[in-house]
C-alpha cells in the first residue's frame, strides 16, 4: 500500500517537472512571438522611412528567400507552409506540363522547335524536388523543363 503511495508521489513529481518544462517552452515561444511582432513593426517603420513597399523588400531579398525555401524542401519535418508550397508548385508544374499545345501544322512546329539538348541515357535526380526521371531515347518533357529551368550543365550533373 505504501509502495503505491510512493509510486504516485514519484509520478506526481515527474509530471510537475514536465509541466515546468512545458511552461518554460511556452514562455520561450511567447517571447519569440513577441519578437516576430516587434520585427514586423520595425520592418514596416523602416520601409516607410525609406519609402519602400513590401514588393520591393521581397525583390531585394528574393534570392536569399528562394535559397532558404529550397533548403527547406528536403526537410522531412518541414512546417505546413513548406508542404503547402510544395503541393502548389507540383500542381502548377503538372498543369503546365499537361497544357495542350496547338500549332499551325506538324511541319511548322517541327521546323520551329530547336533540337533537344544532348543528355546521356540513364536516370536523373532533381536535388530540389528529389524527383527521378529515366531517359531512354528521347528526353522526357520533365527533363527538358529541368534543362530550360536550370541549364544543361547543371542537369547533366544530376545523372545518377
């Protein structure tokens, strides 16, 4: 009977320690939240002082923002907004790939098309999306999109 009492006391102490730990985490999170609010206010004030709007600020920092986002894409425990961004980009790429292309005639479109970039047969993995494509004879559309977006040399380095 007294053993049960001791065990209960021990469990209470463990739970109280856990509660204190969680309260500390909550206080830190609240402090960070206040910091984000203060940062946002300071940013708005600086933008007003230097007569900048939000779009100009994002344009000036765009490259760093993109690099940070790309780094987050491979993170398995990424925040919800990163997963949402991934899904939206995937939908847009899929929609663009599926969009029907109409031309005046088969010969006219063939003559206007530049030659496909020369890539060796094999598998290519895009490090930004972790998508893998197999190239047999002709380049798949997705592989051509990668070449257009990232350049031939970069895509050649993705061969696995």
